[in-house]
C-alpha cells in the first residue's frame, strides 16, 4: 500500500436502475473545476496527491468499489468535493468508507458543503472538517497544521475539535493573484483521465442516447468566480456567493493564464472547452481574450454559455476565434413568458431581443443550444404554453443544435430557498438532510418523497415535472431524431 | 521506425486541414461531439460511424496525429454489411501510417461482420469541385484538403480492387445555355418542385431506372442527397403524359442541384451549412447537380431538365455547372454531356477489399 498525503475523490451520484436487475448506475459526472487545480497546488507544494472520480472508475470497471482505492493507498487526508447538492448522499457515503478503511482526516469542500457545514459536521461523524468557500490556501494550511492539530489557524475551516464544532476566525477569499498561480490542466493527477476527457455530458448512465459515440475530447475551462446578479433559482448567484464564499463581486482568471490552460489542453489533445462564466454583459474581457487566442493560433472549439444576450459583434468574434467543428453558443431564456423571465432571471430580455439575437447567430452561422426551465416563480400552466410556443418557433427558424426543458430543483442558498414565500414556493427541501435523503433514496432505488423539493403557488411539483416531459416530447415529435 | 496507434477520435484539426461539410442525419449530435445514428440490422443496433485517427507515439510518450479517415458502416442492396472509408486526410508525416489505418479498419469491419471494406479515393481532381464531393456524408473541399496520395498499384498489392468509378463533369453555364438553345425541344412539363412536392414524389424519383450513383438504395442514410436542403428552384421534375392514359402525368426524370456550399464555407467556416438554410441565398460561382434520375436514355428527358437547372443557376449568378455521381457504366450520359461542353473534372474510385475475418 502506498502512502499518500492527500487523496481527492469526486463522488459521482449513484442511482439504482428501475428494472428487475436493480443495477447500481452513475450520473452527474462533471467534477468541480477547482478539484484538479487544488490537487496540482498541493502536488507542487510537495504533497503527494491523486484524484479519483468514482463515476469514471465505475464506467471503466462495473465492479469498482470505493474501498478498492484504500487497498492501494493509505492517505493522510481524503478530500471530497460536495459542490453540487446532487452529490449530497454520495459525498457522505464516501466519507464513511474513507473513515472505515483508513485513518485519514476527511475534509469536504464546495458550495453545498460550505452552506451546510455545521449541519453536516453535527450529523455525520465521518466528516472531520469542511472548508467553506475558496479552498486553495485553507487546504495548504490544513496540510501544514494537521501535524500539530492547530486547526484554528486554518482559514475558512469548520471542524470538530474535542467533540465541539468550531469555526476558524481567519477568512480567505481568493483574489486574482491567487487564481493566477493555479493549474487547471494537470490531468496527470487524475486516474483514468482519458475516459474523463471523453465525457461530453453530465448524464453518465442517464444519457437518453446511450448509443452515441463520443468523438471529441472535452474539458471545462476556468474563467473566473462569482456572479453579478441573482436569478431566483440559482445557488451560485451574487447573494449566495457573498453568503458562502464572502466574494462581493465576480473576478476573472487572468487572460494569460487562460491562454496557458488552453495551450495545455491542446497538448492533451482536447478538442473543445466548455466556457460558463459570463457575469458582465459588456464582455470586454472576452473581446480581449478572443483576440489573444487568435493571435496565439490556438485551435480549439468552444461551447460558450451566454448568461445574457450579446451583441452581434460578440457572435462574430466567437465565430472567428474558435474552431467551428464543436462550437456552439448556449442561451437559457428559461421561459417563453417575458413576465416570468423578468421575475426570475438576473439578466432578462424580451422575446423580440431574443429573436434578434437568434438572427445574429443564424447570419454568423453559429449553432445554438437553448435551455428552458419549468417550475419558475409566477409560471402558470398558461405561461408554460408560451414556453412551448417559443421553443417551437426557435426550432423551426433557427440553427438549434440542442434544446431542452428541465424542471428546476430547489438549490440550497438560492433566493427561492432563502425566502420561499417571496417567490411563491412551498418548499420540501430545507436542511442538508433533505438533500441527503433525496439522493440516498435514489441510490437505493426507493421512490423519492419529492424530486424537486417544492410546489409553487401556480403549479404542483407533479405538474412541473409533467411540463418538461411534454416539452421534450414536443421537440422529439417536431424533428425525428432531434437530440 | 515510428510506432503508430489508432483511436476513434475526430480532432478539430481535421476541419482545418481538410474543411468539410457534413450532411449526415445526426449533424446536430456531431456539433455536440457525438455520432448518434446507429445502424439497425438483423435486430441489432450497430455503431454507424468510426472516426479513425492514426497517431505516432514520440519517445517522450506524446502522440502526433498522422492520418484521419471517417469510416461508415452501411448495408448494400444485397443486404451485406460494408465499411466505407473516406479518402484519408494527411495531418502530419508522409502517410506511412496508412497500413495501421487499414489494419485497424479491417479489425472494425471484421468485428461488425462486414463483407468488405471500401476506400473512396479521389483519383482525379481538376480545378474546383463543387459540393457535394463525396458519396459519403462528409464532403471535403478538395481544393483545400491535404489528402494522402493513394497509390492504386500499392492498394492493389494490399488486396484492393477498383469496383466503381464515379465521375463529375463540369461546363461553362453560358456555353451550355447557347448549345441547349440550339436544340428544338419542348419543356412543357418541366417544373420546379417545392420541398413539399418533392417529398411526395421522392420515392417515385428514386426508383427511376437510370440514377445518380449512391452507395446503397437499401440504406439511404449515407447518401448526402438525403440531407441537403431543398429550396425553391433547386429541384426540377419532368413529367409526360402517358400515351395510353387519360391525361395522367408520369415522372420521367428529375434533377436536384445545390450551389457550391464550399464557397459559402470560406465565409461562414462551419461544417454544418445545411443547418443554415439562408445560406442558399448568397451569391455562388458554381452549382452542382448531385442527384438525378431518368426513366430512359432519352435526350428529350435529360436536356430539358439540364436546361431548367442551368437556367435556375444562371438566375443566381452561377457560371459553372457540374453534374456528379455519373458511374462508369453510364457512358451514354458522359458522352451526351461532353457533346454539350462538359468535361470530366473529378473521378472517385471505390477500392474494395474483402474483409479478413
């Protein structure tokens, strides 16, 4: 068995197949962007580090068990990301396995863990500490302080000390200089990295088109942290960022560093990057970044998620910069109703503005991915019909590469979670235990008590789920094979 | 001696080294990085497309991409499975990796139970070849693509034999119009078909006895014609009144053409031009009749259709007309076209090898 300073484990979400076999399957496979950077930071500081992704391991070898990792390594620290709430059960389950199979100090991090830090430590003895918010310096200091058990000096830490839950006083919010030193492309630390780079969606075993053959290598490009607005449903908006990380305003990764990451991606044969950070509509940062990418001759495709509509110049610059083979611009109008959009989206726009933007995309020959949601505040059944009509028009007239409508799940720390009454919600998920239980039942194949965690004043949870089925059926019937 | 490895991967650099237009049924899926169209045969869902990338491994472990070919599984008219390889693209090196590509493709073809493995070789390319330029859903701009030199003799030594030769002929549209106007002919029943009208008679058109070459009638998915959008004035039908009928019109022939989308690709840089229907409205210098069919070898069927297509092209400012997918058995058509000023500008040889199981 090999001694290791820190073992990172990404807990893919497990679910039990509904057929007779009741197979153990995995979904939500994307790792938080910072995981590899954290691993690399520790590695460069002399700590031996390995990253395991339980979903990728299971896709490679169906008999894989987390316990297997502890037969290979004896880690001092096990770091488990609990960023997205969908990993609530699996993160804790892995923490239990780590405690049972090693003497490691078990640390959790990420938004969900940060938001529910005290509750998690109170309920689950297998978790020793949680880093709230940005984890770079805290994790390094935790490694240094573990020897002398002086954890009070580690910033952003909530930990168990002599049976009491404690919170360190020091606070760390990563600034641009902290981001500058990070390397997000050290895939060497990730076990089965080739398989991870072949992922083209989150879905894993839940992929509705399992016969699809992935032909590209894909990576997620870090571009910054934070948000400038609050969407009603988002647990990563401006307010949530302040609450969880203390960050008042968004910050961008230095452009030179982004170029360096892209160059490293190219060395790994990455074909396309996912770009999901767009907090300011003026997009000056991107105009400059795109020009630098062109100047450097970086040949890569991009899936860029626009948080607000752009002008035509941006669409043109995007088309000029990225290899068009796998490039798309993604927009999320969320709803066909302008009224509902205003109520829920931080960046909102009229349908006329949306149509004008779609014309730009068509004229500049850029394929578009479009995403809608249901379960929004003020969304009545009639308002949802507007969503269906808008989607129909988009598919008929514009170069839509992909279109879907998902029922919103209540996100911890989102405005709707923090003040449900203001948004017309009756919520069923409040505490960490509610999320943990939701995903425990999924993993065991038990029917969930609630899938979304709320009803709205205007629609029941059942109606909301039904809306998304109806939407996706409508799209399939409009164009056979449309995916 | 470099060590070559093959994997299934369509790297972005292929589009730079060989700009192409994709006309497969699953273009939306490909944008997202996947081929989604499976082949259902004998109760099995089989993977249809195989992006074959051969790389050489450097001593430091780094891989350098050498050759690329997109392979497609299809069912021929006799219900046999075949694997079709597009002309390999040279990404680096001198093409020494061909052997690895062929043996890798053979392994796939063998696993899939294919009767043969075919290579589409662009044997002769003279000047600018209009879109579509392939029998497969991937049409390379042959003026720009860095194709590997496929030596027919060495392919024959490797067990291949030429089974088809598909030609494309080209003419100056003004010259053609002058020649056609000299002919006394009736085009009374030549009419443009709207997309909806063509859909209604598509089956009838595609069952005409003399037709443009396709890899398979039984498995039309691969036929680029299936996914090229139809717009006003690009599909022409000739009908005749049956002698024994009472006013009933039968389809005697048809032609479908497309402007040379490679020209649009210079400006719009996307392999998915068929998704952007407005693209057909731009100005083009060349157009190509890529799908056609006739009930008989009658000049009275072929020339009116050609005239109508040429006139529609001229109306769009097109100066060069091409007619593709003429197989080597259709000498009468080649001779007829040559009479009207056409010259062969592109020959595709289909080289076939029995799969070693």
